[in-house]
C-alpha cells in the first residue's frame, strides 16, 4: 500500500514544478519575438516583391512581344522589339535561347505568351499586351498536348509580325509588278499603233509614187485633196491617156453566115 501512496503524493508535486517552469518562460512568450520577426520578414518580402514588379513594368514598357514566327525547319520563335538600350532592335528567340541578356524561359504559342529572364528577374509578356501575369498551368488531369509537327509548317491564326510584314511586302511587290505590266502593255499598244500607221503611210506613199510614174496602183486608193493636188502639180493629169489596146478580130469561122 505504500507504493500507491507515494505515486499519489508525487503527481501534485510534478504538476507544481511544471507550472513553476512554465512561469519562467512566460516573459519571453509575452514578448512575441517570433511574431515580430515574422512581421518584419513579411514586410521585407513585400518590399522586394514591389521592387521586382516595378522593374518588370519598366522592362515591359521597352521590351515587347510582337509576333510568333514559324521557320522553314518547322521550329517556332518569338519576335521581340527591344528599346531598353535606347536604340531600336529586334530579336527572334526560341525557348532556352539568350540574346542581349534576355533569355526565353518558356512560351505558349497557342495562348501567345512568353516568360523571359534578365539579370535574375523573371517576367511574362503577352502578344501585343505587354506585361501580364503568367497563366496558371492546365489541370493535372488534362492530358499533355501531343506535338503537332504538321501544324508547325502553317502560319499562326493571326500571323506573326514577320509573316504579316512579308505578306505586306509581297503584296506591294505584286501591285508594283502589275502596275509596271499595265504600263508596258500601254506602251506596246501605242507602239503597235504607231508602227501600223507608219506602215499604212508607207504603202500609200508607194501607190502615189507609182501613179506619178504613170504606173497603175497595185491596190484601190482614194486620193485625198493633198494627194490630188500633189499629182496635179506633178502633171500626171496632163499626160495623154494611153489608148486601150486593140481587141483582136474574131476568126472567120466565128463570123455569122452571109445572107443569100
């Protein structure tokens, strides 16, 4: 019976010692050092996030995503315009490529956005939209999209900046070629008319010269007043007209019989 009695006496003693030990640390608990530290860390993180956002917005105003280009080898690259250095420049970047300090980290060609990194800062640009929040990934249950190499050879629905530029240049070249062709056709038609008129004038002149020489024209001709005056001045109309050739006598057997 002594052992249970000792246990009953020891339990209240242990509880009293626990309360006394907890009281020693109460001032530290009341001071909330971890709570204040957490608030300080949170404020610093917010300040860092705000500074990074400001830097992103500053870069996005001068570094813009302007197109998606399909290359002949079937690959795709994204076209950017860069004015961060004070001078205008254009880049074509594929995923993982770096140019002038900008690295294309990832891109979604269908959704038309790209994530880039520069000097440890990461930001996402939308096609023609500037700085955007990176879209959330698709649900894990959705199956990953299979690569579609056949579609890579086709232009995007809206067309990339480079594609639209090439189409405009091709349209301008085609319009210029049509304009030149029309001008060439007009010149050729005018030249044909001039040559035809010169040919007719030369043929008519040949007939006038034959008449001057007393030769019959080789084709019917109606003289103009100027040509008539020219021939009259040349004395063509004063010449005696050649007598018509005598017709041969019919043979005797062709004569009608005499009356008896």
